[in-house]
């Protein structure tokens, strides 16, 4: 393991209710440029060199949000009756 990566911490928060499951993951890294995230449903997104993980997350989650710094992701999956 190499610095600075081995000293960074990851924090998470999970909310489980009858309406939804929400997971928030934050890391101590500098983040990334969120304007480069492929758009959900873009047929060319999987051929890009980066962002494929986010495309996969978007395919399974109902709502995906990134903070402005690009070091936090909030993923929400609604129960069938609550789907938006």
C-alpha cells in the first residue's frame, strides 16, 4: 500500500426504510470532475475509458447523486411502490 491512499478513510451512511434504501459513501480523496460523468442512457458511455462504474451504478439505482467535489456518492433505491 502506498501513501496517500493507504491513510485515506472512507465513510458511509446507510438508511433503510420501508420506502427506500439510501447509501452515502464519502472518501478523503480530492474527488474528480463530475462534469465528465457519462449521461445515463448514453449508448456510447460503455465505450469510454472512464465512468463505466458509474454507468453500472445508474443502471441499478433509482437515483444517483455526486457532490460538487466528486468525492461523495449518494445512491438511492426506492421500494416498488415508491419508485419515482
